């Protein structure tokens, strides 16, 4: 079985920095961070600070042609995805594994349109949110990266073992759910309810956990996504709503969702990746999505008021 020896990360915000830090601590020479010229200048002048320590990283521009990655991790925001897909081109070889840590259920589809499904894995991060303020990122280590294949007929199943072996060497927490597509949609369900609602309500996880009216509201969003997931072909969706409810209770009470952090920092949110996708899917399958329609409008109002 092949080994991962060279890694490229595109996007070192809150989540990308977690995995840049893991790999950099293990072997800094095996990691490069893909940036544009503006970010190269910014990061060189003002390095990312991760848990109080500067991240000393090696940056590379999209024009580089002498570095071929065994693993590419895309951890941009939604509005940077298309640029990332274009910019990784020079770093992709025949068997490069690509993982996307974006929220939602569409980024892998867009990556596969360009590079195919053979080495594109489904993946997501689940855990306590990393807190990001300017160039300073704080993370308590509570979380894991889940990954697997959408369809074993499309994707090389050995890629899962290759990534597992690499993560075990680096002591990166991970899970490989047996039904990856279901787990992937369950994470989407959780984010659709919690991230979006927090952007409007300005609630921490603790406030959401302790507010009975919010929990009832979230339940209705969970159910909307469950109905969409089932229509999209996801199997065994029955327990997803309760599992998401339980996941919410385990979040760090003082923590904030990434979408609330975006609102507070004046950044564009990923509402199109959540409510936007759910609403369009609802139209496709003739399923009403009133809760997500309201959330989308409210979040867009909040964004316009920045």
C-alpha cells in the first residue's frame, strides 16, 4: 500500500490550521500551504498563531510545478472553493487523494467534476469549534476528522486505508463511519440547524443547550434535512434527528459556531451551502423547507447590516 509523504493544504482558517499544525509538528518538510500572492505577503508578515505559538509553515503559489502531493486537504470557505479547485491543478498527480473539510454536502461533487471520484473522499470535521480572531486561532483538541467513500464503485477504497495509516502515524483523531454518506448528511443536518440559528440568535452552544424553545426549533430543521436526505438516497435516516440532538448537548457551552464567528467578524457566511442547498433540494424533490427559507432570509438581512 502506498504512503502519504507529501501534503498540500489549501485554506488555513480555523479548521485548516488544526491539520496544518498536526502535520507541521510531525514533519514540516512534508507539508506545503497553497496561497495566493496577497496571502503569502500577509502570512509572512503576520504568521498564524495557533494555541499561542506561531505556525511556521512553508507556502507555495499555484504557479509552482515541482511539488506533487499525495494528499490535498481543501479547507477554504465556500467562496474560496472554486479558486481552490482551479489552483490545486499543478499539485495533483494520478493517485492524489483529495479531501474537503468544507461544511455542507456539495464541495466534493464540485471537486469531482474537475478531478473525478476515484481519489475524492467524503470528509468532515466534528468537534468543538476552533475559535478564530484575526490571525489567532485557539483549539482545545476536542474533535476528529471523519472520512470515507461516497460509493465504493466510484472511489478507490484503499485510499481510506492510506489516510488512516497516515493519521495514525501523526496521532490525528479520526473516524471512518461504516455508512459514510449517512454520517456526512448527519453532520450537515447538525450544521444546518445549529450554525444557521446561531448566526441569527447570536447564541453560544450553551445558550442553545439550555433553551427549550430553541431545541424545539432545531428539531424542525433536523426533520427538514432528514426528509431531503432520504429523498436524495441516504439510507437509515430514522435515527439521525435524535443523534443530532445528542451531539448538540456535547458541544463546549462557551463555544461559538463558525457561522456566528463569521457574522461577528463581518465575513460572508456559508448560508448558501446550508439553507440554499436545502431549499433547492426541496424544489427538486417537491419537499417544503419553510424553516430553512426563513433562516436564509434572516441571515441575509444580518449580512446586509454588517
